[in-house]
C-alpha cells in the first residue's frame, strides 16, 4: 500500500532555497577581495563588509529562489522595507543592497515603466544610469506611484 503524505510537510521549496543560498555564498566567498569579509545570516542572507573604506561599508544581499518576482510582490516589497530599516538603524554606515534571485522579472500590474519594461528591469537600468533623462523621470514617477 502506498503511503500518502501530508503536503504541508513538503520541504522541497525550502530545501531548494537553502541550496541556492549555499551555492551563492560559496561563489561570493571565492570572489571575495582580500580586504573584505563575509557574514552569513547577519543583516541579510549574505553581508559583505569592507572596513578599509571610510565610513565602513556593508553590502546586504538577500537570496531568493522563485519563478517570478515584481517590485510589488511580497518578497520584493519586504526586501525594500528591510533595507530601509537597516539604513534607519545604521545611519553612520555606508549600506548597499543586492537582491539575487532565480526569478524572471514580472510586469507590475497598473504601472507603466519606460520602454514597457518590467519594473525590476527598469530599476536596474535606472541604477546603471542607462535611462534617458525623460525615461528616468518616468521611472521615478511610476516607482513613487507604485510604492504610495
């Protein structure tokens, strides 16, 4: 007779996420500059610290294994909120944030970003300075509207 398990006990997704986090942690460690340190599960999943810069800097990295992600998704908004909280608690540190995911960028419902891009792709182009002045203005208005 076949055993019927409780689907609430399925840890496949959690295990897959932990595995992905371990792989990324090892990659970060192998590429770590000599004057930097890694801390796992401190501020975020992986923190990269540099004490040689003034002020001391910390890159907070959230790791996520999922199929899709948008700026409005629970994980996306939670990541932004946590980064804001870290900055509020640590005003004298130079903090930056990286969200690493297997997710494909999903389109934001009710928001229009430049070039009809998903919000995450538009955010990355804005971060890189690759949007025109007009596109940058459109991006900022759409992002503000979305987060209000």
